[in-house]
């Protein structure tokens, strides 16, 4: 029976339809900004309220998962495909994050997009995104999840290319969409394999089936790897991470909502949701851990040299997602979700803070043209600083708790933890602190490098924006005290740790704090001092610097390996040979044959009736002669 | 040479005469008349065979041929009239507009 869960999902869809029809060119812009704001922010807030109600219901029911079947999609033979919603502890956290952080970002957007001519369209897209995201996290079946999965991809595409007048933005949207399709192919194959093996796509049933030894039916590693390929696409992990930095072409609230807090974490959610499979697939889990930590490390190195404020945050997001996958890979599913939650808080705060900076500087995103903004936009600065400290892992802020737990399980988990993983992750944590404080320094501290023309207009953002920043900064500060892994433990138990390593816990904790502080100190030393210091460093490692600013030239590599051969094949084989030579050639040939044959036979038609009569007479005689011989 | 053979010879003669006329003459009306000649040749052969085999089917078919020939000529004459009104001639060579 449809109920509260269905309402949570459908409310944003209603917002999309109202705003999409009434407040865009489609319906002749009949609705004003006030209507758009009320609908665009009101319905997500309502969904958030219903989400809280559902959590209370869940609690009252002793944490027995709530299930609602909204609609029977298809009945094929005996298999029925239902649009069913499933609400357990994991869903509860995801829905609260999506609707909660989603709602505040909607509110922030009211101020940020106030002067945009497509105000209504923006909110329609944001609500559409929220609808699909809720479908994704609430769906009981992989099929419903996949619809949401593709839907958020669509919303992401629409919002990256929101200012499509600029061709670069449209290209970035296309790149995101196409890169995701590669991952989706893996996801689909995984779904096929699962369906063939179990005849159902309901995730709770699949998990349960793997729990009782279904490995004989279908190898868990195969399923795990295929689904993980899907996750690498959506969550921007190596080798499909290339789309996320380009996705920063969208408006900043979009980057905060979709490309930091919610959509890109869908892959993490998927793996955590399918934990029943991964518990049976140590090889797939190891792959996840290795890919995760590698992504975290490489993205962090790239982030060090980026100069665009949003690009730094984008690589930081990829890096943090890598951390989450590392946690998933060592079996600490609850911890990954914990980091997902805290990351949603501080990364949303960072992106929105960056948006506030960009807003203040009339669209400037280059950190080389910032500096000394702390006094001019103090609220933004303070909130940004809190979120930076949180992501760097300085206690007692949110990031410290979640990151430290990831490091600990990477070190000591019995499900694939190893000191090597810890070492790479710790190095990444150090770099995280370094590049985040570099970002803070270059943007807010030191001497101003802002254009005098722009500097004149620098102003703090309106209350709707700063209020959200303060709220998120508070959450970034105290979010670590929400015991997410503990809450999830009955559903996603934490892995056991090697006993002989247990006494390392406190030293490692201290060490990770020290690493964060070292990162801070190094950034302060390099970028707080005279500019020559950073310049000298760059000159000494010129080759490395080039490699990092070029993002390891992976885009170029893909262009060479995939893009150019594809263009070559399309042009030579499909266009010139297939289309022009074979298809057009066949048709042209047939037409020419008809024309020539017609010209030849046309000569017989002399227009002389006598000749025709002759032919008739000859025909008759011929027929008579033939029958004479044959009858 | 018995009577049947003689009648058939006459029928063939009529038919050949008609065919020759259709092939060599240029006057449209004459060609139509020659076609009637061919029909008559066929009719003659039909009644001859009917008599020889002592059946009535051949004789009945002759009446059918008469009717069809009448209808045909009733259509053909107006067509010829229209053609003549268009080109002011009965010469067949003038009518070659559909030449390929």
C-alpha cells in the first residue's frame, strides 16, 4: 500500500512538475519567483519532515524494515516487478541526508540563483534530481534503484549543462553522461546475472540468499565486480573518475548537492546495500579497497596543484569517495556510510562556501586571483575554515572521527585490512590537510590578489546563503558525534580486528591527528610565507608539477586510446565504408540499374503501332511453332 | 479436299489478310476493319470445328465474339474520332506521343 514512503519520493516529483510546467518557457513563465521558491524548497522540506516521521515509525516498530509497494510495474510469468520502497536503518540515514542536505541546498540556491533568468528551470531540475535520488535510496529492488540511478544521471547531465550557452558546459554534461554509461553497462550485467540466478532483484532477498550460501548458484565475486564497475562510474573512481572535475561547470549548489553530497555517494550506498554479496566476495572487496585507496591517493595529489577553487574541491571529493570505498573494501560498511554522512556535511559546506566566494567575486574561480577575503566575507570564512578543519581531520570535528575509523579498519580489519593500505591512506590524509589548508590560505588569507575592479563589489552573501553555511558548519563540527556505525551495526556489523594489532589503536589515532596538523603547518609554511617560497617549490619539482596540473594526462590518454580510434572507426568504417559505400552505394546502384535498363528497353517503344503488331504476329507464330514441337 | 479443309483454308486466309492489313496499312479506320476481318476468320474456324465435332459450344462462342466485337468497335470508333479531332489525320504515324 502506498503511504508515507511513497509520499517522500513523490513530493519532489510534484515540485518538478509544478515548477517545470508553470515557471519555465514551457508554460509561459506564469509562476513568479515566490511561487518557485515556495514549491522548490517547501516540498523537499516536507519530504524531510516525512523522512523524520518514517524514522520514528521505524524506531517505534523495533527497527523492522518498513516496506511499501507503490505500484506493480510488470508481471511476467510468475515474476512480478514492483515499485516497492524499503526503509531500514541504512535507508533511514541516506534519506535523511538526501532530504536534509538537499533541502538546505535548495534554500541556499534561492540566494545564489536569484539573478539567473532560468530560476524556475533550475529548481525544477533540482527537484527532479531529488526525486530520482530518493527513488534510488528507497527502492527495494535493484531495478527501481537502477531507474533512480539513471535518473540522477539525467538530472546531473541537465544541471552540469545548465548554462548550455557555453559549449564547454554542454560538453562537460555530455562527458559525465557518457562516462557513466560505461559503468552502467557493468551494473546492468550484474543485474542480469543476479536475476538469472535468483529470479528476483529485491536486494534484501539477494543479500539473504548469499547469506545462506548461494555462492554455488552464482559467483559472488563476479556479481561484486560487475556492480562495483557501476559504482566506479557514478562515484568517480579510477578509471572512470574523469567526469567529476569537468562536472564543476554546473552552478555551485549543483556541485554541492549532486557532485559532492549525494549523487556521487550512490556507488558507496550500492556497495553497502549489497554488503551480503561482498561479504562472500573477498576478491571483489580487495579490488574495491585497492581502487578506493588508489583513487584517494591520486586525486589528492592532483588537488594539490589545481588553481580553480571548485576543481580542488572536486578532486577532494574524488579522494574522499576513495576513502569511503576503502572502508567498504575492508568490510567496514557502517564506517563508509558514516564518512558519507560527515562528508555530505563538510563538503556541502565547502562547496557552498566556495559558491559564496564566487558570488562575492562576481564569478571569479581562480584562486590566484583571490586572497585576503577573510575580513570582507567573515561568515563565509569562518564556516569555510570549520569545514576545512573537519575534512582535514582535526579533532573534534566530524571528519576526524569518520576518517580515523576508516584508517583504523584499513589497518586492522580482518577482512582485508593491511598496514600498506593504511600507509597510503595516511599519506592521503596528510595531503588532504595540506591541499585544503592551501585552499583556505590562498582564498581567504594573505595579501589580496583580487582585481581592483572586482574588489570594489566584494560583499557578504545574503542571509539565505550564510544561514545555510552556518548550519552546515555546525553539522560539520558536531556531526562526528552522531554514532552512525553504532546505529547501523545491527544491520551492517563492523568487521573484527586483528587482536595483535589492537594496541596500535591509540598510537594511530594520535598519529593521524599529528598528520593533519603537519599538513596544516606545511600549508601555512608554504603559502603563508612570501610567494617566492611556493614558486621555488614549484620550480624545483617542475616535472612533477606539470604531471599533476595535467591530471596525469588521463584525459589525453583516454582521448588517444578510446576517443581517437572511435572517431577513426566511425569515420572510416561506419561513415565512409558502411554508410556511404555500402548503404548509399547499394541504393545508388539499384537506381542506376533501373535507369540504364529503362533506357535500353525504352528503345523498343518506337511509337510505331505497326512494329508492335509485327511483334505480336511474331509472338503468335513463335508460340504456335513452340506448341507444334512440344504438344 | 473436303469441305472442312476448304472452310478452314478460307478462315486462315481471312485471318492472314486481316493481320497483314493491321501490319502494313496506316489508316486507322482500315486497321480497325482488318481487325474485324481477323475476328471473322476466327469465327469461321469456330463454326467449322463446331460442325465437325457436332457440338454447340463453338457456335455459342461465335455469338459471344459478335457481342464483344460490337462493344469493341463501339468504343474504338469514338476513340478514333477523338484522335482525328486532335491531329486532323487518320495516319497512324502521327500518333507517337508515348514513344520512349
